[in-house]
C-alpha cells in the first residue's frame, strides 16, 4: 500500500488468528506498528497500522592533486583547506601523499539534501618556504545530490578551476615551481 491507502478484508471467520507483516523496502523503516497480530472476534473490526519513515544517506569524496617542480614531492609536504563556498565555512583539511593525491574527508548528505547543489573550493595553505613559489589558485568542486529512492543518494562530484588553472588528464592540480 502507498501512503494513506487502506486495505479492507471482509468475511473472515471468527476465531481466526492473524499476523500481518510488511515487506522491507530499502530506505524505509517501520516507526509505528500497531495491532499486527491477534484473533478475529465475531462482529468486530481489527485495525492494523504501519507508519514508515524514509531516510537516505550519501557521501562525496573530493580529490585533487599536487605537483612540485624541481624536487621530489614528500608525503604531508603541503596542506590544503576545503571550504563550503556559500558561507566560506571551513569543512576540511588535508595533506598530499607521496604521489601527489589530496583526499579530503567525505562530505555527508541526507534525504534533506536531495536536489541540492553544493559548491566547495580548495586552497593551498601558504607554508612561506623560500625554496618554491606556493600555488595561489583555487580549485572548485560542485556536488549534485540526487535521491536514488532506495535509501542511498547519488553525490556526483565535478571539479573545476579558475581560468589560470592547469588541467591534465582530467585531474585538477595545484602546482608549485
């Protein structure tokens, strides 16, 4: 049955024992279940009630890359910040690994985020080291959240950059010289 629908069963003999269950559907939990088991008594009506609550969750991992010219890149050599653009709220920090990958903690979403778009930007933290010039650009990530209808959210991440940013092999890169 769908929301608000009712099923009536008539002409059940008295003293019949009944059990009514609900089939599990992903994303839904039964929050109220009343009178689901009993015995039919002559001349009475038995009302059974189920109330379900829907919830969906999803997450988006944001990854960018770091390159360093003139010397080998070391693990944790550079630090980066991730901001939610709407209010310039810091939502994460990360460091590069030895391969130049920068993986920010996953951003989490719920069914309340369905149909919404979130824009983030990443910046390198200026270390003030004289051996190289810090990257001073921003890389942007756009997350579009869509409910799959099964308790999961599709959180599609697209990355982009300011006009002076380099893109190689579909990867956005912070580059230091």
